[in-house]
C-alpha cells in the first residue's frame, strides 16, 4: 500500500487500502433478495435518498477512474502514481458492488434507473474524451462531496448505520471508509496537471446543482413507483432527516465552502481518527476477503 501524496504540513500519515469485498447484492443471491424495499429502518425517504446516490455510482465511479487515469503519464511522482492505481482499484470495487445494488433496485421495479444510467454513462464517456481537464475537475469536486457524506455517515452522530439492514450497512460503511481514505487523490492530480482555480470552482458549482437535481429526480421516480410521491408525511420526515436538529446534512456547509478557498486541500480536515475507529468495525463484519 502507498501513502497519500500530501503537501507539507497537512495531516499524515495515512494509507489507501484496497479491500476485496465478499458482499454480493445480486438479485439472484438469496440473502440479497431478502433485503427489504425500504431497508433503512422501514423509512422510504432515508432508503431512497441513499438508493438514489448508490444508483449513480456504477457509471460515476468509472468516470472518476477514467478522469484520473487519463493523466497517468503526466504524473512523475511515484507516490502519487501509486495512489492513482490504488484509487482506481478501490473505485472499481465500488462500481461493481453498486452496480449489483442497481440491479437489485431494477428487480424491485425501478427500471427507469437502467435507461438513465446508460444515457449518463455515454455522456460522461464523451466528456472524458473531449474535455479531460474539466472531467478531472468534476471528479475532484465530486470526490469532495462524497468525502463530506462519508464523514457524516462514519461519525454516525445520528446512529445512521445501526438502523440500516445489516447488508446495506456493510456496503455503506465500507464505501464511506474508502472515500475518506482516497479523498485527496483526484485533487492532488488536478493540482499537479490542471491547477486552474476558475475551472475547479466552476466544476464544484456545476456539480453541486447537477448531483442535487439527479438525486431528486431519482427519488421522485422511486416515490412515484411506491405510491408515496404525494405523501406529505414522507417528505416532512425526509426534511427532518436531512436538515433537522442532528440531521444528516446539518452543518456540512463549512466543509463544502472550504473548496472555494485558494489554499484548500482535502487533507486539511484530518480524518485519521475516524478511519482508525471504523477500520476494525469493517474487519469485524467479516464481509471482506483477506
């Protein structure tokens, strides 16, 4: 394993660990087929908020790997080059597991997700070919957003993981941990090969709106399929879950705004203690091969 490439003075040391998950969420697997439709404590809003995110990961993670890998020949730092390979390996596992989850969602009747993902995958592949610098900036920006979500989940102030179906809890704790581990890789590559502040900030603004819209579209679709689209109580519980006292997204604005500072770096926020606490929990679950 290789250490992160981090400018002097930032939190160190930390390693990227490529874990081999034994989790199988394929609909044909009995344990996966038993996962309830509303697997987060029976709450449709919490479940579909994370279903919507999960359903973007198969094509999104592949896009990240292509965006970073495009610049492999322009990175001559051996530590950062090793990080790029480990980043790709982690993201490859994420893409595969979340693709299995999407198939499970399709099996539950959310068939629109398959078509939507195929269209967006084609668009992102075009961007990789035609606008690689913007694609890398977008990747770094989205990695910052996923790192914020990972931190919220792993700090678990609201007991988030405890209320999930155990199989989905394993998926999300593992994914969040690895997002925290590799959160700086795409940004370090961006700063080395395409350090344009305007492009960086444009990418974040564009993708904050884009990701929010995409998650909302997918949630609305799943609520519609569930017959809950016009359920006021579902939306009110969801608002409290996201933004109420102790809500999942409550208080993330400071971390989000930090991106726009000229001196921003992901590792200025030290996640080492959080990673240290969650690593043995991941291992104890027994969901990963040695």
